[in-house]
C-alpha cells in the first residue's frame, strides 16, 4: 500500500507530503505497528528510494488506554493503535492533529489541555463525596484519555478562545460530581465560563471518542450541578 505522511521537521514551519510503500504483514496490523515497522528499518527509504529521517510519532500502550498515538488518518481523527490497515484499500494518509502546534511530523504539542485544567482549578480540596450513582458518573468521565481527538472535530474549540472543549469538560464533570455544595461555587463558575458557554452541543466529540464515553450524559449531569444548581438524587 502507499502511505502518505504529512511531515514537518523539528524547528521548521514548512510541511510536505512524503510517500512510502508498505506491505501488510499480519491480518490485524494497525497504523501504529506499521509506523513502528517502518522506523525499524536500518535505512528508511521513501517511495522514490531516497533515504529519509525516521518518522516522528508517539505511541505507548497500544491498547487504547493512553491516547498518545492520536492523529488524523484518512481525514478522520483516530488512535493509530485502533486503526487496522485492513480497513483501508491501497492508500493511507497520515497527518498530525490540526488543532495543536506541530512539534515534528505526527507529534503535536497538547500542553494547552493540561493548562486548561489548571485554569479551571480542577482538583479536590476535600474528601470526595461517594455514592453509587455519583461513582457511576465519576467513573465514566474518568475514562477520558486526554488524547485530543474530541477537540479536533469540535466546531467551537480554538486554543485562544477560552473554551476547553470536552478535554476540559470531562475532568470537570468528574470533580463536580464529587463535590459538596459548599465547595462547588468556584469550580461551577469556571465550568460555566470555560465549558457551558462555549459548547454548541454538536456532540461530534462523542462520535470520535476512542473510550466511548457517553459525553451527552456527562454534560447533562455537569450542567445540572454547575449551571442549574441542582444535583440528581443519589
């Protein structure tokens, strides 16, 4: 198959398409294993036979648990470890996520997501309030990988507009669920400003979430607590 990668060398602002040829080795081979196999070559050559630099990308668990291998694959934001080569015909196009600064090739700087969590003060100041129903919401929102795929498809997310997207909303939903009323006010205000006021409820994020989080349910619960000042009965 032909593999086209949008590349950008470290320290450069110029991007370019580089093509490679690749023969699938196993039935369940993924984009992540393909990239690893290409980089294992002592002398990596592109489709024109020219020796080139190794491909910069990130991967870790290869089990849809860490989110580090997020990229755009044939126009759709996905995890490389979850995209099987058998899904594609004879051509695959790999690009870095477009909502983040490119560091090199398929590696982007997602620091903004962590900075947004600091801005919203998303941490527990006291012991969490636990109950069966609250635990269900807390567990569901805690499955967020912080991969950034949701931001890639979000029509309202821009790094400069203060809206955190669901990458900030899901940790907020977890914290809000476990707070008592006395300590709720400050985080509720940040949630309204950085999540509620910016979200258009398109739910395009829910369609691409690799963890399969029920984002609509999480938003309904978090909005009820932070905006409408009511909590569903435990």
